[in-house]
C-alpha cells in the first residue's frame, strides 16, 4: 500500500494581470464562477480526493483569499438567528478546520517551480498533489480523484494531460509519450512552452499533479527554463532521467482555462447551465440572444 496523498499545494501568488482592472482590488482566485470563488472549485476537488492539508503559496495583496476560508462570526450569527439553514450549509462549506490550511509566501515571482518549492518545509518527505486553480475541471469523478486512483497502481509522478490543438501547444507543458489511447501513459520527455512546430505531441499538461518529494530536491537547484522562470515541468522531467517514473494521465472531464477571460466566461455559462436553479432562465436568454443575432445578420 502506498503512502496516502493528504497534502496539496495551491500556487496562488500570481498578480492576475489578465483580469485587470478587477484584480487591482481583488485576488483573481476570489473572482466568482456563478456564485463561488474560483479557488473553491479546486479546494472542493482536493477534498473529494481525500486531501486534508491545504498549502497555499500566496503573495502580497491576497488577504481576501485568506479571509474567505475563515469563520465570519457576524454573518454566521445573523444566518443562525434568522434560521437560514440552507445558507448556513453553504457558508459552512467555506470554513476550513483550524490548521487545515497553511499559507506560505512566495516573495518573488520566479515561476511555478519556485512557487511549489516555497512549500517544501510544509510538504516534507511525502508525495503531494499540486492544483492550479486556473484550470477548472468539470467531471463526474473529480480529476484529482481519478489521478490518485491511477497513482495507486503506478506510484512515481503523475501529471494530468489533455489533447490540445497544435497551434496552442506552445502555451503549455507538452509530453513526449508513446501513441495510444490508454489513460495512463509513460512519459519519455516533457517540454515547457515548446516553440511553435517543435512540440513532441499534442498532449498538454493540465494543472493537476501528483508528485514525489524528489521533485522538490530537483527544484533546490533553482535552474531557470522557459521564459527565464524556474519551471515545475523541468523538475518533473528530471525524474524521467533519474527514475523513469513519470506518467501522463488522460482524465475524463471538461477543462476550462479560467486564466483567460474567454475560458472564464465559458466556464460561467457551462456551470450556470448545469445548475437546476439557473438553467431554464439562462437557456432562454441564450436562445433569444442567438435568434436576435441571426435575425440581424
Ligand atoms: C502552467 C504550467 C504548464 C501547464 C499549464 C496548464 O503554465 O507551467 O506546464 O501546461 O500551467 O494550465 P501557465 O499556464 O502557468 O503558463
């Protein structure tokens, strides 16, 4: 039996400049998808996968994010006194147990690898998960849960993977894998942000990882890679040479790139349509709008 993975790292130190001006005052991770902050989707996914220790790598200006997971005594008392049990349930889902979340600062934006490395003392010598909250994944079985089940068989290191169009590969970490449709693929190499036309495949890394503590040791070197940043992809790739134990996992589900405005809007529509209390009104609006657009053409 492998060590159970109970710790997850959430890198949330970014400035979120793509969402300016909103992010001048509000961390990107608390922007709302329907009625929940973006970060809650990643937290819920991790909880459902059995994660009990949550490590946030933050930076200046993220206090709204820290407050969000705390108790809000005035709100709690008001909901209780008015007997608003449904709202209290929703509220309770956002309150984490004391000590379940730890915050560590990344005081310089040196890359994703560096952000994860900032959590090294809290992770210690055990396998851990990393979730990038910008990647929101709608799935019947949460993506990280799918991966941890597969990881039970493989051990080593596992990255979520998804086919992307060839002209988009240079925005991702890309895997060199044997062809085939199996969900678990042994990785022969991985490249962060390959130059157009040089990607080893069209299988891109999506922001869910299950990693061995060896990756943190590789990050100790602080070697820079693509874009002059310390890349997580490079530290994982180093494990291929050392131990040949890196796997790509083709997950079941739909991924939304909530790091982009278009992706955030698509996720908003899709999650809105999947909500029983919103579906009808939203569908009617979308049909009417499409009809009006067609009529105007
Ligand atoms: C990060 C990773 C990249 C991965 C991507 C998934 O890139 O470095 O390997 O493919 O997330 O969203 P970023 O989007 O931070 O540039």
